[in-house]
C-alpha cells in the first residue's frame, strides 16, 4: 500500500512539474529577447533542440507556454495575430547529427509525437512593457497528446504554421536566453615558412585553414590557391615540424607525410575552393597538442621535384568550448513570398515552459 501511494505521488509530481527550455527560467527572466522570427513570418518551421535536461529524470509534457521579454520597451509592432495550420511536434534528437538542410532528419527515427494537431492559433497583443519581469505566460498551448521525456537524449520541439494574418514581417516579442558560449572552439593557427610559386603563376601558393573542436568531434576547413591548374592536391599532417631543406624542392618541407589526405583537383585558375573535412573523431588526448599541416600539388614545370608546396600551418588543438545546450533551426517564408529561407544552427532558445 505504501509503495503504491508513493508511486502515485511521484507520478503526480512528474506530471505537474514545470520546467523550462533553456533550463532554469520558469520564474527567472531570460537574458535577452528574440522578436523577429517565431510568429513574425508568413510560413514557419521552427526547431529547438535542448540537451540541458539530459540526466535530469523523466518529465511529462502536457502543454507549453511562452511569454514576452520582460524588460524590453513598449513596442507597437507586437500586435495580435493568427496563424493557420499551427502544429507542434516533439521528439528526440542526436546532437552531433543536427543539420539545417532536411529538418525531418533532426528527429531520431520513431521518436516524433504530434502533440498539437493542426489548428488555428491566435496570440494576444504584447506591445506594453510588463510592470515587473518576468512577464506573464500569455501564450499557453494545451497538447492533444502528452510527450514523456526520459532524459536520456536531447529533446526536439518544433512549431509549424502555413499562414499568418500579418502582411509583412512584423516582430513579436519572446523572452530568450543564450545557453553556453559557443558551439565550438576554433583556431587558424600560425603560418610557418615560405611557399613555392607554381609554374605560370605570378604569386606564391596561398592557403587558409581553421581547426574546430566541437567537444564531440573535430572539423577542418581549408582553401588553397595559386597551385597549377587542374592538378591533384594533397595535405600532409604530422605532429612535428621537420623543417627539411631538400635540394630540388621549391620550399622547405615542414610536414612529413605521416598522414596524407587527398583533397581533390584544382580548377582552371589553380584554386581549390573552401571545403570542410567533417566528423573527425574526437580524441581527448589531442587537445592542447600541436599539429602541422602542409599542402602540395603536382607541378611538372618545376626545375627539380615536380611539386609545388604551400607554407605550413601549426595548429594547437583548442580546448573544449562551453558548447551550446540549446540550439535552433528555421525554415520560413516571408509574407506573400514563395521562396524558402533556411537558417541555423543558432545558439540559445526562446524561454519555453513545459508542464
């Protein structure tokens, strides 16, 4: 009997408990406002992904609520409006696989629940600045079906609507908070040495690169120019600067081919466009260590070895960033416009109360 009573009490507490995304703002004002996106477009698909509640236990979501920014000045733009075919979906997500191109793929397979079936949603005028922040929860949406969140994965909530009574993009105020400082730490490193001048070029080989630490993966972006046209390009990677002067080689070889990556072929101007080497496995022991990169392309016009080299880049792998806990993506159309605009990922989220 005692066990049954306790179980009922715990279940009731879970069902009625309030929590917010981002975490910790049910009764606390967010750090800023967000006015120009949700409820402000002619058509919208908005996704917010939250991992701040992982490990916090099970939660039952039966409604969500939004409020105005509590400290922003009175603004006549924040008028009442009505959205058509308004719906809300909630599911689970994999943070490392998030992307903006196909928002359907941000849901883990089989996890999505349509908690609000398509309906008409009217929201009130929130033009006036509240007397005391935080503002009251003026938009409260009861769910047609609950969502039970176990706390093991990031959860994703999304809003969709296909029409809006506004005729131009008109702001609507929401309380908002950033969560974490950045999605990654990055560095462009230090250039070492002098590059070759490729056959037929008047300027030496140039390159740029940035190394990113996402705390769950590494990523590199790179671009190279002034290599010979239509030639294959390779990247050497090592953990030391070898600083070898080799007779017949047009530049100092700083990086031995401990790791060799083919990067593709230059275009007709000798350029290898900016591209990303993504999803490099995260290795904690590499953080803080020095890595060296050097690029080369085949150059049959050189007097010695038929190679044209870039200068080298020394990268000290940056420390893990205080990464986002909440991120968001948008697909939307402006009022009266058929062009789809995509945007994201962005740090932080609209303060949303669930209970």
